[in-house]
């Protein structure tokens, strides 16, 4: 077995003050092996295991052709690539030596002449080698093809884990891949029912197919496998446009080389701002990002984004400095005003929120920008003591300014800022779309902890001992970023767009965290046990759904937020 990087064992030492946490971080993690690590599924399995803190041994026929694995987060310390072939049992044994578990993902591609031997004999080799080396637990990657290919299955039957394909039928059947229906004369076959309950019972929430398709196409565009088809400012990919583009490579090249729209993002270094910049870069825009100090290392993460080298520039600007904004907005087609004060304790809270917003709107109008997307806040919607608990929260709802001023200055500032943006847009003839996100969760692009991540971390570490008898609204930061792009790209999009994915009681949020990460000691208790639990209210995010946004499950947002904090050293890595 040959490996191209050395496995690094963690130190056992720990300091007295944070001894338990550091020991948990430094303890030797379980070693697992992934066969076929360089493939489509295998690469993502390796990524997931590294994020969960495992030491991973990835097998490949030629480790030198799998450089993408060595670029994964955590690969430098915890990933080893080993040369092994599933048809060579002797190469599998050293690969599995010392492993706690094996993930057998390797599989032949459809045109592989060794299809059956690789699939069957290779699998037997993996199972026997694992047993020979004392591995007790194996996860095998099968296929939907082993389940649904049965001509005797009733069309009304529910496809589940008890279903098997008919081997003889499979051997005789070969379905060609086509792009048009070959049987347009007959009635369309109806989708069958299926059950994925066993995985749901383990806590898995499935990603909407629309989102998977969108990200797959953006990835293909980014890697040059598909042209970036820009129609106005809307990226549109259809089977017909792809087909036409493939027929004319000259058109493809001209399309890829044409200058993209230039947009500016204020507050680009923050939690939401960073993801907005990333989303815009992925969509092919040239982005001018304003920060207070472009040379500050805290903004370095922006320069590491995909496409940043060619299409991102950082500009020094402060929303309280009108001249700086005029320079930043020069030549821009649109402005995303994301910059906002951080908390009630920010001494510039009202000035940045209200005066800064007026400056942004006026600078945009002065520089000929016609379209502005403003990032408001859920705090400008829900803070109204006169709202009925049975009312549906939507874009028509506004917080009561006086109530906010007395109870929460941040909500007051965001309410007044949105009102100022609306007023200035009407006065200056700007096209204004407003994204109204709730408490925003998910992984961070920046290194520093943001407030919502701190909120989660404090429960996991036990720093927060109690929680209020209250509900809150949550949304994934990537959904917020996509919402900004969607409302910008729809020329008729105007007004407010409520960006909420879920409303939960704080106790439900903590239970979700405990289900996902039982290894952490979450000990917070409700500080108002004597009263009935406040019920979550209803809300409508239909306006964004109508634009095509599918919201990420909160469970996924929380999981990836915690993994990100572990990776950045903000949380100890506590293995189950």
C-alpha cells in the first residue's frame, strides 16, 4: 500500500483550565476507510467524514489523480490516500489495517468492461478483507437499481427497503439515456410512491431537488462544462439552450467572454454579506464589495471565494461617508445594501441604520443605479404588541416603532431604516426590493463568530443556562443570499419579501440540537416554567417561493453551523 500523505495523530496533552475540551479536541479520532474515494459520491462521503472529525483513509487506483480530495477541509491532518483496487484483495488488507469501519463506495461505471467482476467479486473482496483485518462495521453503497427493476411490482406498491429488483429482468434490460420522450403518444407514467422513513428516523432531511439541480448546473458552469448563459441579468439554462450552445462553440465562447453586470454589496465582510457576494459570483456577476478596511485580514475570506480573482474587488467605504459610496457605486448596475449595525450595544446603531441607509439610496440614485436590494430584518415585522397571536405574519406586517424603541433598539433601528429606504426610493425613483430575513443560521464564510452562531454555541457549551418561553423565526443564510439574487434578477420584483424558513419555540430548537449533537451537554432550562408554552405563529413566505426559492430545513442549517464552528475552533470537537 502506498500513501501520499502521513496520518497525524493528535497530542494527548491538555491545559488545566480547558483540559476536558482540549482533550476532546486532541484525542485520536476513529480511523475509517472509504473505497472509491475519488468518485462523485465517494468524494462527498470523504468530505462529510472529515467534517465530523474522523481520520479518513481513501482508496483509489491512482492517488495522484485525486487532488481535489487533498483540498478538502481537514485533509492535511486527517486524510490519507492509498493505492488499492477492489479486485486485489491483498491491496485492500493494508488499506483496512487499524480501521474501525469501512465505507465501500467504489463501483464500476456503466461502460466498464469489468462491470460484474468489479461489482460482485470486488464487494466480496472488500467484505472479506474487512473481516480479516478485524473491522466490525461496514457501510455499503448500493443503488436504486437494486430496488426498482421488477416488472411484477404493482404500480400502486410503495417502494421501500423490502423491495428488490429481479436479477434476470435486469440482465436483459438496458435503458438508453435520451433527452426527449420516445413515447409521447401514450399517457404519461405516474410517479410511484416510496418510503424513506428509515433515514428520516435517523434525522436526515432531504434536500429539495430544485436546489440540487440549481447547484449542479452552477457547478458545471463554474468548471467550464456548460456555458454561462446570461439573458439580461437572469441566468437561464434549458435543454434547448444547452443543445443550441453545443451546436455552436463560437457562440459559447462569445457568451462566456462577454462582460458581466457589475453590482456592489455593502457590508460584504459580514455573515449575510459574505454569502450574498458568494451567490453573486457563482451567478457570473462582477462584484464590488465595500468594507471599512480592505486590507484587514478579517475580509480575506472574500478573496478566497470561487471567481474572486477575476470578478471581485474590495473597496473602502463607510455608509456614513457619502463620497466613499459615490465612488463605490460608480458604473454599477445594482446595489445590495446589506451593511447593518451588529447589536443594541453598537454606539452607531441609529446613525448607521438610518442615516447610512439614506446615504446608500441617494448615492445609488446620484450614480445612475436604478435597482437596489435592501436587507431589512424580521425585527421590522414582528415587534407589534397589538398583533393577534392567530394572525399570519407576512409582508403587510410592521413592527410598532415606539414599542421597539422601548424594548429593542436594534429592531427600532431596522424598522426605521427600512422606512427610510422605502421613502428615499420613492423620492429618487429607484427600483427597491427588500429582503426581510429572520434569525439567520448556517455555516460561516468569515472566521469570526456572528451573533446567531454565538447563540447556538452558548447552548452547546453550557454557557447559557436558561432560555425564554418564547418563539423565534429562523432561516438558512444561503437561502437569504439566494433571495437577494432572485429579487434582483426579477425586474418586476418590488417591495418586501419575507425570508423565514421555520418558526419554533426555543425548547424545540434546543431539542433539535440535542438530537443532532447528543455528545454535548445542553443543560439550559426554560426560565418561565410556570406558564403555558408559547405557541409558534403562522407565517407566509409565499412571495419568495413564487420566485423559485426552496427553503433549507432548519435541522440542516443547525448541523452545518455547528460543524463549521467546530472546524474553525469555536467549538470543541466532541465525538459521539
